[in-house]
C-alpha cells in the first residue's frame, strides 16, 4: 500500500462531504431521537482559529459523529459572534470597515473548520452582525421592554478613557481596558438595563437541575450572591457637629455578631462619605475615592486581594450598646450591594480581621467555640455560643440571629432583609459595531419602541469611528433620517447606543433551531424538537456572564410563553487551556503560539484532532508537545498499513480484544474521556500489528470505532475495504459483554479473610475445582497446617475464602 498521504486523502473526502453535507444525515424521527450538541461559537478575529478552538470543536464533532452512527438526529451547528469592540477598534486604527474585516475573518474560519473535517451543519450558519439575525435580537429587546424586563436608569459604570465606552466587569483587567490597556474609571451614566435580578432566586434554584461542573455552578451562585440577614440602623455623627446626625443602614448576614462591631465601612461612592468626612481627613478620602474609581467590581471584591481603607473622621452609635464606633471607607464595599455599608466584626470575619490588624482596630470576641478556645490568632467564623453580648449571652448563633433581629425590629432599628450581589444587566454600549437598540426618542412622548414591522433597525454603513464619548451613530444623518415618533408622529431621533454583544450570544442557540425563519425568531415546533441543548462545550472563562445571561433569557422567554423549558444547557463541559510548548499561555509576544494550519499541513487534520484529544483529560490544562503529535501521526500510519493484512480468517484472541476496545471506547465517549479511548485504540492497533493476517470483520469494526476521531483516514480505509457508502452511514458497533471478560482471572485465596495466595483461574471454574486449587497452594497449606476447615466460600472469578479454626 502507498504511504498515508494526508493532504491528498483529506482534500478528497472534504470535497465528498461538501457534496453530501452534514444536514443530509438528519433522519425523520421522534423527538427522543434528537440531540442538540453545541460548542460556543467564536468571535471571528483576524488571527483565525487557534488550537483551543480545535480542542472543543473536535471533542463535540467526535460525539456528534458517533451519535449519528447510533441512529440519532444530532443538531451540530456553527455560526459567528460577529459584533464587538475589537473589529471597531481595528477600524479606528486602519480605516477598514468592521463589516469587511468580519466577513474576511468568517471566510477564513469557515475554511479552517472544514479543513479539520468538522461535521457542522452549515445550512444553519448565523452571524450576529447579519440584519436577518439582529432583527430578532431587537425584537426580543422589545418583548423585554413591553414586559418591564428592559428599562433605563442611571448607574455607575466602567468607562474606558480611550475607547470611550462602557465595559463589562470582565473587560477590566488591573484597572485597565483589556483591549487597549487604557485607564478605566467609574462614571455615572443613564443606561439601558435588563431586569435579571427578578430571576435571582430561580437562577440559583435552577442550578440543581443541570449537569454542570461544580466550579461553574459555584461561581454562578457566588455571582448571584443571595444573602439572608438584617438591615441594621446606626446613627452617624459628624465629629464636632453632634447636633447633625445621619441614619446609617448596614446590611449583615450575621446579626448574631452585632456586639463584636469595632468599625463601620462605607463604599467610597456612598453619599454619606461626603457628609461625614471631616476637614482633617478630606484630602486623604478624596484621593482614595479617585483611586477606587479606577478599579472594577471584580478587582474590589476578590477575597485574596489586600484590603485598604481610610478613616473619614466620624463615628456611628451602636444601636444596642450605645458605643461609638469609627467610620471608614474601603473599596471592598460596593455601593450597589445591600446598603453600601457593612459592619466590621474582626473576630468573626476573615476579611475584617485582616483589615483590623492592618489598621490596629479592636478585635472583640462575641462568639465562643463550643468545644475549643478562641485563641485570637485569626477570625472564628463558625457558629457557637454568644459571649460579651449582654442579655444574649449563652444563646447559640442561630437563636441569637433571630432574637437580636427581633429586638432591633421592636425598637425600629432593624429588619430582616434578603440581598443579592448580582445587579441588573447593563446592556448599553456607546459604540457602532453592535445591534442598535430599537427605541425612538420623542421630546413629547419619551422613549418609544420601534414598531415590530419596522425591524431591523439597520446599522448605517457610513459612520465616523473616531471615539468621542458618544456612539458614532449619534452623528449619522443616515441613521436618524426621516424618523418620526410612533406615538405622536412628530420628528424624533433613534436611540444611538448599541447593545452589549452578550445580548446577541444569549439566545443564538435558539436561532440555530430554525435559522432561516423570517416570520419569528424560531418556530415553537422546531424549538420543541431540538431544544434545550443536550451538551454545551466551551471555555470556563464564560462561567458567569455568558452562561448567566443565557439562562436569564431562557427563563424570561419561558415566562413570556415562547419556550417550554427554563434551563438552556442541560449538560456543560469546559475544555482546558492548551499551553505553549514552554508550559506558558500561548501569546505572539512569547513566540510560543501553535498555528493549527501549520500542524494540518505537516501532520494532517486527523492527527491534530486525535492529538488534542489524547493530550489529557478534556478539562485539564495541557502543554503542547511536538513529540506527542508525531507519536499520534505514527499511530495513524500503523492503522493505515493494517489494510494490507486483511484476510479471511478467524482469530479468537483478537476478537476478544476487539470487543474490549469497542466497550472501552463506547463507555469512554459516554464519559467524554477521549484520551483513554484513544489509548485503548492504540493498544489494540499494536495487537493487530503483530498478526500476519487480520480478519476482515475485525478491521472493519475497528475502522467504525476510529471513524469519529479520524474521519478522513477512516473513510478512505472503509472504501478500500470494499464499501461504497460513507463509513458514517454505518451503525456504531455493539460489543458482546461476555467476550470482554478475560478467560483467566486472578482469584484470591484467603484464610479467615486474610490473603494467603492467588492464582489465575478460569472465570467459570466450578467451586470444587477452585477449592482444589486453593488447597494445593503452598502458602495456603502452610497456614492451614493442623487447623480444622469449617467452611469454604467461593465467589467465582474473585475469591476462595477458607474459614478455619
């Protein structure tokens, strides 16, 4: 046989698949025969695919091909998250329109994906920048607006001083914009929001219904941050102005620790900071607030970060003891969480303990451990018994929470309250390359929804990209031309902000179910047939925002009557990052980037697919290893040569190994353990390579198992084995479980439960024969000498246990 020429073979079969695309594998059947497998669709950057894309795409393609061979209808679509800041920034830099750069990038991505042999259903392709798509993004906004799920309000936002736009928290890194690395400040703006807080409790409860990694569900729970506690009223007094008092509300989840308060902390943005800061501390407080404006919420609340703060010069009176406690300001407190004020209890909160030690503040113990002593070396955060708490001494923490809150409510100094860390979703962006918000502003009628029949509100082609602090759409005559108020008919202007691109990606999986529908975002029948998504694979970096926003959309659309499910993604798995050969994150500056195009050219698409699956568990970080990829290529070369050994013969031992391989690969794919499945196939290939003749049925079955992993070489070998139809039109092989069992197994010989020896015995050996073998064992004879045997217990294939006295 000629050597395995991957370039020739892969080109041949990619052309065949193009003529017979993936959607032709769909079969008409019942809903239970349908599966929806999805990978997170990419932003089409000018750099093209990277090896991280290959990892997730190959993994889901393998599962998709296997399930289609099992007779399932599998929806496996692909599209592009095409709107976004990078394309607009590139346009500002080069003058090339974002529409042009995005289209070029999508063409490149599509070509690269096809070169990898990915069986995407391209008939359903979407681009979020296509008016046919964002028409429905705008339509969904209008449904939210009409149902009080979209509203406008003032808010403190992350503002990039160079890009002149609002940034999401995750786009702020070390106080700078992740794209341009310019300073990010906090700015008060009137913005559009989605009312995600309405669903906070349901979003937490829903996490119990889905098969997601625990670390992801934990991050979502923490991000939503439901806290049950009490709002407690302190009275703040400005030093030197006793007659001027201020009510100061503090939220706490631990009212049982109220007598341990040694300071109060206000968020830097809290209005009482201005009111209560004394002249002596004014300059220091102003400087601290300016520094806090440059930090994102994520940076301010990270537990491992060192906490800083400034004393503002005033005090608050304790609501029960009457003691005065100093008031500080610190950026670890957020103005939009709870009341924007917290009470510092250093003895019973780790963050407060570190803060108190740093600034030499009192540490007052008010909770005592039940079984040990509090040594003061750190915070005691567990429940216990109250001490140093007046009339509440001796109560358990749980009882004290209730009784102290009761006492506060009687005096009108507190009340029970539930708070959430999550804030409503700010969707306004002062940029061009995004979906326009479908609102018309009328001086008389205020904000009015664009009539649905006038959608989409199309982005104008001609705009000035130069950042000014307002959207480039503000100055576009084309965009505002002939706009009238839908309510009164007077001249009006369009809303010039565009939507956060997370809005586009929060519902894209629904559009894939019915991507060509021009009368609704997707028909109910198609949604019911395909959705929700059975398996979703993507990076863990999307743990919070994209996944939380997608869940919010599904819950909201369920409540509005458009979906019959609440959770969009039933099963989620994350692929780990592929590191450079040096073990560091790949980056052009480090010169350690692996280009998948280069790997495909040198080793072939089947090789890179299998290598990335063989590197280790899907979810782990893994360094690229050139020796590893050459090893996988050698494996495929060995498989290729096996066709020369095919003959009409029988081989019982090889047949047993084949059935073990089918079982192992089948079960490993069910568990997404691609690396161990490949290891089994390699082991079986080595076994076949030792034969002079390989039975035809053995090799054919092995090719069927290999096909989802290495589709090109498998198609070619299947054809050489005499088949005219595609290997993927054949059924996934079954295995005979009896044949997967070893004929000889290690059986332990025990005396009174203690191991005294073992031997390889036939799995179905009779009790009498097994007993005979055990009694003949030299070590068993030694320990049985002059002892009376009472009973012999035999578990076939496992143990012979001799009970003796």
